[in-house]
C-alpha cells in the first residue's frame, strides 16, 4: 500500500467508516421503536393495538381542578356530567372507568359503566346511560361511589374507552373481569382528572 504525504491514510480507510455511520443512522428509528420510544399519542392496549386519544371534559370542573363536593362523599355523592369527543370510526361500544390511583392500598375503582351506546357524546350528572351496565367497584357496589380520600389530596381519573365490540359480561360483574375485557377490546381512550382532599 502506498504511503500518503504526511502519513495520512488513503481515502479507502475513511469510506467504510462513513458507510457504517449511515447504516447506523438508518437503523436508529427501528432501534428506538424496539426500546419503546413510540409516538406518545399511540398508547398500546392489552392486545397491542395503538389507541388514539379522546378529549374528555366536564361542565362541573376543569382538568386538574378540584371536584365539587356534590360529586363526592361529602355532598350528594352523585356522578358528575361528562362530555367527550374524538370517537374513531369502528367504535361499537363505550365504557367509563373512574378510579383513584392515590389510594393507600393501590388503585381504587369508584365506578365502571360499560356497553354505552357508541354514538353517545355525553353523560348527564347522576345518570347511567340507557342500556348500559355497571360492574362492581372496589367497594363491591355496582354504582358510582364518589371521591372520599382518607387523607391528603387524591387524583380521580374519569376515563372513557372506545371498544371494538360490546362486552359479553353481565351487569354487576366483578370489576377485574370487566377491566380485562375493556383492555382486550380497546380502540381509544381519553381521561379527565379531578382532585379532592380529605376534609373537602
């Protein structure tokens, strides 16, 4: 091999390194996807299907705001009004889950409503949609039990799910059975979060 002036290496030494670099850059998206760095708007459900985000709101409180006492154990303990948008095509059923991830013993489920008409875009206060069913919550009740934290300030998630088909689950079923069925059939979801503190 002929030496270059000043001891420099011939171009042949540099070209393979540049090619390796280009290959590495091209493979980067694949590596990132394999490590879980995917579009934040695509949250996989239990069956690996990417899910879109719904927008869930309430006329009673804003996202991140305090839930009015009327919708907690300190008041009338009725469910708040909810609205949602962004239901994708292919929806055949909706479900609603209200839970508290800050509960001392782990996530406490306050309400599970399923088989809601997929064309529905809202839920009135203190109401269960016609034809919908309810699972037993963490307290063992097939109904809404409002926020009632034993201490501190807790966050309460009102999550609406879009399902590819109705659930083949009876009214009053165990919440874990219903939540597993929701996970298996989920197409999209959206969450409204409110807070409430002990002593209200």
